[in-house]
C-alpha cells in the first residue's frame, strides 16, 4: 500500500504550520490526500501553504490562532470534524525556544516556552483524544519533541521537551485500550526559525554561510531562502523540515499492529547551539 493510499481521506490538524517543520508536515500530509487544518499566527504564510496543497489536488483550511488559548485548540478540531466527520491525526508541532544559560534567562521567555511547548501540547492532546473517542475512529497523535530532551544539560528548552516525551509516554499507556496511537518525534538541529532567539552572532554566521545579504536582528525571522541556503552549506549539521515530515509520515503509515512510540532523527554531525 502506498503512503497516499494509507492516508487519503483522513483529516489532520497541524499546529505551528506557518513555517518550518509544521509547514513541511502540513504540506506533505496534504499532498498525500489528507484534509489538513493548518494552525498558526501568520495568515499569509498559511494561505501560501494551502495554495500549494490545493495545487497538488489536496484540501486544506487555515485557522489563525494562538494555541496557548484552549478555545483556539478546540476550534481547530471542530474545523476538521465539521469537514470530514472525524479527526484522525493531531500534530502538536508549535514550539518556541529561548536558548542559553538558566542564570541568564528571563521569566517571560520561560513562561512562553512552558505555555507553548508543554501546556498547549497537553490541551491539544486532551482535546484530540476526546474527539477521536467521540467519533470512535482510529487516531494518531504526533508530538514534536527534540533531541534536547535526552540531554540533561539542555536548559529550560530541553526541560520542556523532556516534558513532551514524558507526556507522550504517559499518554500512550493511558490509551492502550483505545485505537489511538501516540508518537514523539525528536529532531536534531533543523533549518527553521525556532532558533531565532539564539545569540545574534550565531544567526549572523548562518546568514554568512547562505551568501545572502540580510540584516539580522534578535528574535526576527530569517527568510526561507537564507535558511535553505544555510542548510545546504551545513548539510552535515542541519536537517531539513521535510526530513521530519518524512518521519511523521512513516509513523502514521505503519500497520495498526505496529506502534512507533518515538523516532529520533539527527543530522550526520550534531551541533549544539
């Protein structure tokens, strides 16, 4: 059975779909025949992805929302169910990262990471399970974690991703009697804008390697062409968002008797920001 045959006709919600990994996952699922609800805060970027999905013959909808609000998460699920009658796939991808030493951190950044990476994910998991149980269909929840979760010295960001893994494993045990599977995907360094809050000097180095003249500012997104060029220049140290989307599709298309609890996907050479 091809991937498209396995996924065609299903419905999915992907959070953080405005860019990076979330966008790659949403576009890949759409191309495989999944009706995708893309959630994010950048309407223009979401609309571009919908156009790509529709040009490939797929169907998609967008919901501009801050997934830290519980009502926004429920709205995403309601949109998927209203269109297809059920929710099959929920991808908790939205995330934010503030790297650096604990002693140099700011409470605002910590709170944003906890609210986005942990609490919003919890709310999403809970709401998705309710919808899947209500409709009585097989379902799959995919939580995007990080290899930082396995590093005991990865700071507050790593702590939030460790929480993701603990939540995923606990949820898997709670759902053993349900036809709902849960998978944690742990990527290494990916060429996305999640690292836009790292030291400006690191970002300037990425821009220099891209060969594109762009002014760098702390917290500001880098253009896609810069990220793509930097990834090509550092292909041994950075993987592509599409590589993570491939891993998601692998987990989603296993036979029902096979449960993939976690997947680690790394570049050939690790790089610690």
